[in-house]
C-alpha cells in the first residue's frame, strides 16, 4: 500500500487553493479528482463574481473570510496575470417597499468590514445606469469579475511548481480511519489503496458523501446533502449596463441579478430551486419568470433577447425552510480524527474567499 503525506480530495477552486497553500508550506500533496478535468462543477458554473462581502451574517465564516479573501484575490490576480476587472456593482431598490431592505444590506456590509460603499442619489443612478429603473441604490466599487478557469489554472500551476500532483479520474470510493493514518480506496482506470497522513475533503457537491464513505468518521458529524439549482440566461444584444446590477432580494436568494463577463456578455441569474440530484439540465419553461423578474428593474428588455445559458448547483447542507448555511469546517476537535479536515457547504462566496479558506484550513491542521 502506497503512503502519502497529504491528499486533497476535490480539484475545484477551493481544493486547488488549499493544495497550493499546503505545497507552499512544504507538504507533499496529491489532489484526487473524480472527474477528468479540474473545476467542472460549482467552480465552473457560477457568476464569476468577486464579491465584496455584503450579504453574510455578522460573525459567520462567510463574512469572516470573504473580505480578506477578496483583498487577497485582487492582489493575487494582479501578481499572477489572472484576468479580472474591478467593475463595481450597484444594488438597487426598485420601489419604496424595497428601501428598508436596501438599507439593511448597507448596514450588514459595513458590519462585515466593507468600508467603501456609497449611497447614490437618483441623478447619480440615472447617470451611471440609465437603463435601470429604481428609486434608490448604493455603489459597491470593490465588486469585480474574474476568469475562474484562469484562476484555477494558476493555483494548480503554483501547486505543481512546489511538487503537488493532480490525479484526474481518481474518485475516492471509500476508506477507513486507522491509528496511524487514513486509508483511501481510489478508483479509476488505475485503482489504488493509499494511506495518508493528512486528508482534506474539499469535494464540493460530494463532500458529505465522501465523508460517509470513510469508516471511522462519526456519522453524527457529517451534515446531510441538499442541492439547489440556479439557471442563467444570457442577453443576445449589446450590454445596456455598465456595472453589475443586483436588485433587493427575497430572503432565500439573491434574485435574478445582472452579471457581465470579461467578454462583455450580460448574464441574468441565478434563480433558485431545490432538486434531489446533480442534474444540470436547463429548464426553458423558466423563461417567462425571468422576463418578469428582469423587467422589474430593466423595463427595456425586449422579447426574444434572452437565451438559455447554463445552470449551476449549490452544495447545500441545510434544506428548505432551514436557516441559510454557513461555510462549515470540521477538524479533529469536531470529529476526533487526527489529520482530517472536512469542508462542507462551500458555495458562494467560495471563489472569492478561496485564498482565505486555504489559510483557514492550514490553521486547522495544527
């Protein structure tokens, strides 16, 4: 049986950031990825937004990691030539009933350490975003957009430069906790059994399933698995917006907001629906609801200009009617297994927070 120093399970943006950090710390790292390429699930099916840190509950891990993660990410992108743009975002109230929600967002953001927000009067809003209908809004200039694939490629390159190895098509089928390490049964075209000194479960949608497959991790410490799908539509015409536009949202999702990619293409989404399995099929019957939601703040949207884009799935560990989840990290203080750190529910702002998450995981290993 082969022995490994450190196995990171999952080659999404967070897993790659962790592998990079541990390799830089001098650890011998192998990244085990079940798919035939890195970053094919949540890391590739999102808005590609660098979040400022506005919406997250005070004191939550999302709030604590997003702001430093955002700052570190901008610095990283500048130093490593990862394509990005600090485009800014305007959060708008479309009628008087939404103003209280807008003020709540601003107060929450400031509590989280977002210190560059600016309220806009109607003249400024009209000048900045003439095609948006609203009664109030504020600017968050530190929101940006990023090439997520380029970021993952950079993380992987740095990890490999420090000796890390990526094993694709290598699903973890099971394992067991032993007194001197964690044994993993790895499938694929070349199945193998390895004993690891350290294991990091950063498997996104599959993280709870991976944990349940390893005998010796107490079942009571492993959260349940839920999936929430979001659809994105693209705009077939030239962008009528200069920045990202987020309307005040209902409590359980951020609404059908506007994002713009680095090529200038406008995307609307995501919506939110609970599903019972990982299935990226696009439900085109949602088109009418998108038109209605978008016209709430963009009345100039013309019929026939929305095109089906793609879907993404959030890895949820709390279900319908339950409080919105936080990032969850379990080390030996939770599950009692030396050498194991498990990450659960790493959804947005996971990409923004990836470097800060990696630092946090490294701190949990001591």
